[in-house]
C-alpha cells in the first residue's frame, strides 16, 4: 500500500480553488437554470431560487470563517 502525504499549503490551495469554483457555479447557476426554465410557474421558480440561496449560504458558512451576519449580507447581495 502506497500512501502519499501532501503539503498542507498545497492541499489548502486545491481546496480553496474547488470552493471558488463551487461558489462561482452557485452564483451563475441559478441565473442559467432559471433562464432555461422560464416557462415554469412563479412558485417553482421561487422555490428553485430559494434552494440555490440555501446551498450558497451553506457553502459560504462551511468554506469560510465568516460570521453569521457576514453570510447573511453576502447571501442578500
């Protein structure tokens, strides 16, 4: 069995990059999805936007050391 250990700095950079990609996808994803699903009724569109907002807030809270009011401000923006 071969186990490789990576430097913590390199590992943190990769994780940071992946979080950045995920957050960018969660910012642009709802716009693209809602545009493609514009034929749906308003309730379905609002539910989808709400779900994306919740996922974005959860990712921000787990990926950063931001406080609750900072996450609320980012999500509201």
